[in-house]
C-alpha cells in the first residue's frame, strides 16, 4: 500500500486540512447527534450579524467575568437537590412499617404474657387462701379446688415452694402434703 499514492495522499489531506476561525466559535464542542436538540441554546450564542467573530469571542468572556464577580445563588440550590434520597427513604419507611407490625405483635405478646401471669398469680393466691382454712393441704385438694390437672396443681405448689411460702412434707405418693411457712 505504501506504493499506492492515493492512500498516502488521503491521510495528509485529512490531517492537514486548515480549519477556519469562524467554525470553532460558532460550533461548540458537542456530539453531532446533539446538534438538532440544542438548537435554541446555540442560537443564543450566535453573535449578531453586524459583529465580527472577534467580538463574538469577547462577549462570552465578559459574561464569564461578570459571573465570577457576582455571587452565584446556584450553590444554595444544590443542597435542595439533595432531595434525591427521598426515593431510598421509601423502602426505609416500609421497613418501619414492618417494624411497627413486629412491634405490634410484640406488644400483643407482652399483653398476653401479662394476662397469663396475672391469672396464674390469682390462682396461686387462691391456693394461699386455702391454707387459711386448712393447715395442711394435698395435691388432690388443690386439683379439686382450682379445677386443674394433677400436673398443673403440682406445678403451682412447686412455684409456691420456690417462693418460700409453703414447704413440702413427705417425699412422694399419698403421704405428700404442703404446709404454710
């Protein structure tokens, strides 16, 4: 290909083509696709027909100097543009909704636990009132008095035992009775 004079001439003609001074001043360095879209913006930069290209170059510089001397209100508006995090805040709010659902469930569990403990404490108090009538009671008497199962009566009596309100007399079987301390 170096023997072919056409190919060697094509490259220098493209590189060595002189550019006119009016082309760079009229056309901003933009992509060719944006030429049709930004027409109104380019028409503002076109100097009047009675001015020369040198005057057109001086006008933007004076505007830039004036802009440097004047305080820009734009930095004040930039923090306002920090509103973009609102979009990520929506999932945060949804997470709060799920947290509120879980906290509501936890509140209900706490209420239920408190109600159960209150009823249990009420039954334990009734057992203690039974000790006012009798000095010694058995597991069977507690079953009949509270209308609960054998295991539940044993559980209630063991709770009172741990609280040191009653003590167990006997080890196992029918001989086991409880007395108030």
